[in-house]
């Protein structure tokens, strides 16, 4: 009986060229190797499963290859082969999560005191290095202060901010980015082809999006789906394994929303919760569907993560609604994600978010009304102020925050997109996009603050700004708007509009 080797292991890149989505990392290391600028300590940071340990082993090979140090390790010499197999005596892999005490670091000191047994360097790969104790960090610092010439440390970590500054300053820091969903999906498709099993485009996309930029997680999910579905991996098999609703449910929900049928939409959301599945997952799929519709509205040929059998219905829907309206619905849906992500009772939050989306035909009428266009049965407001009810007015392009959320969504960072979607106000200060987060719950503010790097990367990619800053004070506009808001809230016509349509006051602004 032959054992099954998991895909992540079998397809672990053995050459720098095989790495997916880490071009900057690879170029940096290759340049360093070519110019023999080799640091004594490296810190590889980034999300789990994006290639840190893989690159650490490749770097060890590059340093110890018989033909090295080289930017292209041969992969064939004894040293290269032993490192690939994890059996090289000169390359030590330690997991700080399990060996975090001072004794292990003393052990480490003894190990680094000895010369390499056969190769050029002793390479110490310390995984999850942020989990070292304070004492262990102190001992490591002692080593790094006067590193022996034959020792190279490679620290890998998902939490760079937990390292003492003294350690950071002695490491060459290399940041690993989350791998874009499209690259992960393409890699899955490539592997499926080589392994000769069927993987639909939509299934690869679903797996890539569900695992948020981690290739290792994507491969292990693919292992699980294969174990369940055999040689034919399609969207429904993936959905079943990860507990997503069947696509038919997502489509039914969308059809209820499209026709403005609030009762049907809410009852679908409730049924999903009662079935024991996660209602939040249904909502997430709905957001993905809206995103797909938006893409289809601009290009009916674009591939989507949904089953091919429903494609023509989706294209028809997308073309009929058009991209401006779909953009607004997606913005509204992303705001709902913020609500769902931060809610204690997910079912209730999903009901509210779905209910708001289902009201969109009425919101359209309120907007028309507020813009001064005649709408039957309700008198136009006489206030000189304009108020928008939950959705931005038709002439307003997507807000800065909305564009950033859309960029994150496109990168596969769904949770973060939801959080940015709940930011009410954003402004540009030179090259910096400032998110005004004063009004958000503390937990959301913290998550946003901790994701500043990722936010900046998304803003940069979407050509919005060079960096993002999270401002946690109350915004000047909020303070200024307060008076105006009170005035609008007490306006009889506005009151009546809100009463008739069951809406709520979103943002308030003065017309110039
Ligand atoms: Zn070699």
C-alpha cells in the first residue's frame, strides 16, 4: 500500500522559479546571493502558508549547495537533496511554538558554537519565532550581537510586531505578501492538470478565495475536497466541504433581492441559519456574487467562480442592472459585511444586511425624491440640505473607502474589505489615505490598525494612495455634521420619508 503524500508537500517548490506570488522576495534574495551580501539573520514575516518556510529551505540550499553560494541551487548535489528531504545535519529546523524555553536556546547556542559538519554554513530555521519567551529572545540577541561567521539564522513569523526592536534591528527583514487569489487558483489548476484530475475553474476560484492568500491552506483544502469528491472537483463539491450554501441557495437569495422581495430574502437567510450552516457564509457568497455580477456587467466574457450552468442567467442580470447600480449594491453589501463580521449574533446581522439590500428599489426612489425628482405619493422635501439614506446618491462616484474595500475584495481579503466597508469617512492627505475610524467599535479599529500594511498595499495597487493611515479620533466632519444632522433629523419631510420607507439617515451633507 502506498501512502498518499499531501499536495502541499509534493508540490513544495524546489526552485526559486517555482514560487508563486513572491516575486519581490525572490528578487531580493537572488540579488543578495549574486552580490554575496549575505546577512547573519533574516526575518521572514507574513501570513501563514505564503511560502516563508519554503523560501527558508531554498535559501539554505542556495547557501550550502556544492556549487554555491548561488542564486540557482543545483537541486542535485548531496547538500541540496538532503535539505529538500529535511535530513541535512547543517540545516536545523526548530519550531519556536514547541521549543520556546531558555533551555532550548542554550542548546541552540551549543549547536551554533560548533562548525558545520559538512557544508559551508549552519543554517538555523526558527519557525513561529515570535513565540520565543523573553529570556529566549535575550539569549538569541546575545548570539546575534556577535554572530559566528558560519551561522545563518532564518526567523519565520506570522507576527512581526511581537519581536523586540533589538532583534528586528539585527535581522534583514523580508515581508511576504498574501498571494493574490487568481495566482493561487492558477497554481491549483496547474497542479490538477499535472495530477490528471478534473478541477473546474469555479472550484479553483472558490478554494483560492476561501483560503485568503495562503497557498498551503488552498492545497490542503484541495486534498480534502478530492478525498470527498474523487477525480471530479467542482463548485458544489467545494461548497459542500467548506460548509458553504449550495449555489442554488445563493442564486435564489439574489433573485429575491433583485425583485425587491424582502420577505423571501429574509426567509431564505433564516432557513440557512436553521439548516445549521453559517448564515455569514451565505452572505459572503452573496457579496461574491455581486462582485461577479459587477465584473460581468463590464465584460460578459470574464470568468467567474460560479457554476457554468448559471452563467447566462447571471450575465443577463448583470447587463440589465448595469455597472453603476451594481457598484452601489456592492458598496451597500460590503457595509453589511462590516456588520456581519463584528456581530455577536450573526443570524440577526445577516437579516439586517440582507433586509437593507432587499430594500434597494425603494432606496432608489428615496434618492430620486431627495434629488428633487417627482415621485408619486410622497411630497418632495423642502429642506435645503440633502440627505442620503444608506446608499450614496446616484451621481456620487464610489467613495474612497468603498474603492479601497473593492480593491481588498478583489485581492481576496474579504474580512478586511468588510471592515473597511464599515468606515463612514475617508480623506486624502497628500499621498496618504486617512480612514476616520473614531466611530467604529474598538475591535474593528484594532483590526484595521493592525492591517495598515495590507491596507496600504491595496490602496497602492488600486492607485488610490501610497499609504493608508487609521485615524481613531472623531473626525472633524463628524463634529461639524452633528449640527446639520440634528436639523435634518427634525425636518418634517425627512421624517415622513424615513417613516414611509422604513429607512435610516446615513450621511448628511450641505449642498454648496
Ligand atoms: Zn546543490
